[in-house]
C-alpha cells in the first residue's frame, strides 16, 4: 500500500475499534442503552472496514495481467467504496432503527455508570486513532484545508480513516450526551435521541465517502496544479506545444498520461524518438505518479497555417 503511513493509520484504527466494540457490547448487555448498542455496531463496522482497506491494499499489489494490463491499483478504490456502503448500512441505518425503536419502547437504563465509563475510555482510544490518522495524513495534505484533502486525495485509505475516526469521536460524545441526560432526567428518551443523532451523523459521513470513492473508482484526472506541471515538463526542447492531453489515475500512485505533442518541423526519426524520450523523462521527474505515458508526435498545424 502507499505509504506505510496509510497502513499505520489503518492498523491503529483496527486495533482501537476491535477493543472498543467488545467493550461497548459488554456495556450494552449491562445497561440496555440503545446508544451503546448503536456505537457497538458502529465499531464492529469500523473494524470490518479497516480489514477491507488492508485487503484492498494487498490485492492492489498484484502484477498486471493480459486481462488487466494496467494492473489492479483500483482495487483500493473499490474496497474503500465498499467501506462507505458498510458504514451507511451497518452504522447509520442500524442506529436510526435502534433509536426509533427506543423512542417507542421507553426502556429504562440499568447501571448507566458502566456505560459512561466505557464511553470515556472509548473516547480516549478513538482520540489516539484519530491523532494517528491526522499525523500520517499531514505530508499528503500539504498547505490545503482538511476538506480539500478529503475531496482531492487520490490515496483513499487516509480520508476514509479520518472521517471514520471523526465520526466515531463525535458519535461517542453524542452517546455520552444521551446516556448522561437520561441519567440526569430519568427519561430514557434522551438515549434514543442520542442514538438517532449518531445515525444521522454516520449517514452524512457515509454519503460523503460514497461520493468521493465513486469519483475515484470511475476515474479522476490530475488536479489542475499537477496537470500544469505535466504540460510545463512536456513543453521543452523539441516539443513546441501540447496540442491535447488527458490524464487518469489508474491507482492511488499511478497516473496514465496521454498527449498529442507538436514537435519542431523537420526532425528526423531519431530526433522524434529522442524528443519523446526526453519529454517522458521530464514528466516522470516532475510528477513521479505519471508512470504510464503515451505521446503522439504531430506538427503544430495552427502554426503551419499561420
């Protein structure tokens, strides 16, 4: 997988969520809190999601075949898309169902102090996981905002883990809010409201991830600054102008570049080959992700007509 940083963030989240899920299920069995149950299922979903992200990273490393000549890099996009769907179905839909059920049944909480203690510990573990994801994402984030990073990142795992951990932290606070108010007021309706809020939160995060992962899965081109770097690297030496260019990420760290370039008129065949080789080398040096480059030499017909 891309960067070991992505793997470290996923493993940290997996370990934290597995432990948290077990603790939450125990807390639910003791207290009967719907918020605790919704959070337990959420943590199970998150743990499964991290396993899927690791699986995607592993399968994406398979070598290219005749059937898949560009390799399997998009496996990471596919599994990240599946993660978004699971977050919506197992997390959001279940929490909404459980919250509405709790509103109708008005079941009281038992031993709520246990739920509070588990939630506080879970907040600590999720904070560790979230800080790890932030630390590993900073080199890729650059000077942009976190929202820009989530929208523009071509490496899918870190945005997924970031939003999952953020959702988990806010969800834990909502669960703590619901349980706490239920204890203070003696009315279990607050626990149900907290559960519904968790469901809405997870739904919003899941929809954001579904939109972003779908965009990556069907194919995104280079961002405008990266595209400008590619064009600038091409337009040098015997390459007079880039007539037409298209780019597409076929994996998180593998970009396809196809361009028609105008060469200086009168170049011999050896000169054309040398110009193309030089242009490819310049692009790869400027943009390392541009691993597959196909250049079509041509004359600048607009200049010839002029």
